[in-house]
C-alpha cells in the first residue's frame, strides 16, 4: 500500500509539468538547490561560531590576574570607601508600556 511505484512518479512528473510548465521547472529546481546550499552554509557557520565561543571561554577561564610586585599594592585593587552606600534600585520599566505612554 505504501510502496511507491514507477507509475506514481510518472504521474507526479506530469502533474508538475502541467502546473508549472517545462520552462519554469529547471529554474525552480536551481533556486531550490541554491537555497539548500545557503542553508547548509549558514548552519555550518553557526556551528563554527559555537565552537569558537566555547574555545574562547575555555581559554579565558584559565586566566589569572598577575600578582603584585613585592611590597606594592596591586594597581587594580579597588579602594575601600569608609562607608558603603546602598545601591539605588531603579524600577523596571517594560519597553512596550514606555512606548505606549509617549
């Protein structure tokens, strides 16, 4: 029942030729092939980008800050303020509501 017979393929080809015409079928097949090549190249590019990001993350995870010279304080050490001031929290504004209010 589910087997594809040669006459099924012949009927399908005849219907396609009647619908699209003999001149447009090669162009349609060519554009489909180009689209598939573009999709393949883009997915490969995305996979390469993911690998590059993973390699960069692994390389940066091994970085350690340089120790200060003997008897000197590190120039990048944050200075402590005599008192700590609590950070002021800004209310979260939904951009959609902000645009509607204007």
